[in-house]
């Protein structure tokens, strides 16, 4: 009979997180299977992905610049522009996977419908066709930006409503009065994309946001923050404050354009990156309104006492973090909080690992690569975990930090500081012992 240690590992999802995880396991000689619902790799970055889960819209460009975005051993070629389109990034990801021979490890057009732990600490994985496989560990890498979250407003709206998850192009909104709810990166991208086709575009926001241009003095904004944090070794709060000063020098006072300044400090929330929002508001293409007070048929009332006739609403209000193949009784977010040691391991479920379930200050893709290397070390026996009590203590310390620093919002449940988090994981790998 096969011992638990001899069983392979299961990876769910073949997007950017799944592929870097597969590469790390392969290089450690760890046997694994990877299951992907769609017919190709790419996950959320593959436009019109036939897995049905991608939120990519046609005009989407990644907000992390090229030199910061790529995997450590596979830099993005210099011929690419500073900010890659989803098309360009998928081509890069395909080249990364093909160079490492990862496609042959992926079983495409295969849906995982249920996973469950067994009494001996291993895991059963059931596929849609009824097949059941036995694994020593399951690495969940299917992403968390696919299950739309909607706000709850009083009243009823009789016009068209969609979530940004389903937005693809501006064409369906031609000559309509459109309201976009939200002021995060996707909300602003969509508002800018749609506004020149519409009879009017409104962006409704509860708290507003700090609007950061993608370029300052011709240099991608994340290269400035990397310089301050990496070369000058400044703490994150100082970096964000300096970026605010640079932002003001580059574009001036955002209120002058018509975008209210938020009441919270810039280091308490992610800034919204957009080179276009402020001038589009200044030119009258987009109008900023406060939070919705009530939906009134074909009209929307706002908290400032004004009312607008609206034909269509696009809710760019984020995503719920859900796992349909995993029983909620085993694992879910409680009160907007998640119990994950090192943002990957639920202490009560040995052998289950969440890959890429993070919202970093800094680039996501290279951070997930470090997670994958850490997990490969753990699964190969090169890293030892601390006690359950120590893991719970680390989780509690992290949650206290999040509660203290960031504006209260479900958006920050998964927050990590790239530099601090990567340093923790590197230290664990060097010591061979995960810390608290």
C-alpha cells in the first residue's frame, strides 16, 4: 500500500499562480497533478477564457510595470512596453510554462468539484466526471477574483446591471447614461474605457481614493517606490508618503480635477493607478458622485442629495473569496478574516495550501513565485512548520497589523507588504524552520 509520503500533490488551477507552483514542485522532484477547468493556461489573464472565470476586459493592461512584474529567472523581454496588455502577459506566461515543460503536467477541461481531508491527513479530490484521486496535499491556485461581490442599496433599479467581472468592451453601453460603482483600478479602467461611447458616465464612490498616475517624470510609478523601499530601505509608510508628494508634483491636487481627496492617509489603503482618470474628469467625460443613497427605478439618488437618470450600472465592487469545491464548514472567511499561517496554511487542515490568496503592497506575480518556492521546500521536507499554537499566534499578529493599519474593508483581508512578507519567507527557507 502506498504511504502518505509517497502520494503526489494536487494543484488546482493553471493560471500564473498554478504555473509557478508547478515549476517549483517539478524542480524539487515532487510528483504532482494539475487540474484546469479551461482548455489552456492563463487563468484570469486569458481574455474570454473558456473556463468562464476570467474577469479580463479587452482594454486591460497590468498595473505592475514590466521590470517588476516577471518571474525571477525569466525576465520579461525588453521589447515589451512598460505595462503589458493581457494578451502580452499570456504570451509571456505561455513561454514560461513551455520553457519548463509544464503543459504536460496539466489536465485541461477538468473541473474539481470536491476536496476533503481523510483521517490520515491526506486528501481526496473528486472530479466532475466522478473520478476520485488521493493526494498528500492540495494546493489551491485557482484565484480569488472571479466570484462577484455586489453592494446592497435600498430600492430597485430597472435598468441594465452587470458586474465588472462580465464587462468586456464599451460597445453595449453606446449612447447610454452609465454609472460605475467603485473607484479601484478596475472601476477606473472601465469608466475611462466606456465614457467616450456613453451619453454620460458617473463614478460613485463611498470614500474616494488617492489617484496615482502610472508614470511620474516618464518613469513607471512602481519603479519609484521600488527605489525608495529597496535602495533607500525606507519603511512602507514613508514610501507611500513620499509617493504622495511625488504624485502631487506630477499631477497636482486631485480635487482641482473633480476627484475628492479621501479622509484616510495614503498608506491606509491601496492608491488607484490611472494615467487617465483625472484628465477625463477634468474634461467632463466622467463625473464623480458620492455613495448611492437609493435606487429609484431608472434614477439613482446619491448621498449629496442629487439624483441622476441612469440607464446601466456597472458594479466594480470586488469579489467574494469562495471555494466551491471546499465545504464552508472546513474553510471560509469569517467576518472578513481568514485563518492562514504565512497567508497559505489553515492550521486546522494539514495538507491544504492556498497559493496566491494575497493582495500585496507591491507586485503579486513575483510574490506568488516566492510562495511556491517556500511550499516546494515545505513539501520536500526542507522546511519544518512550527507548532499549531505558534501558527495561530502568527495569524493573530498579522491580523492585528491589518486592523491597525488599513481602512476597514473586505478588500484588505488578504493584504500583505511585499517586502516584509518575502523577507519572512526567505528567512524560513534559509533556516529550514518557519517562524512566528
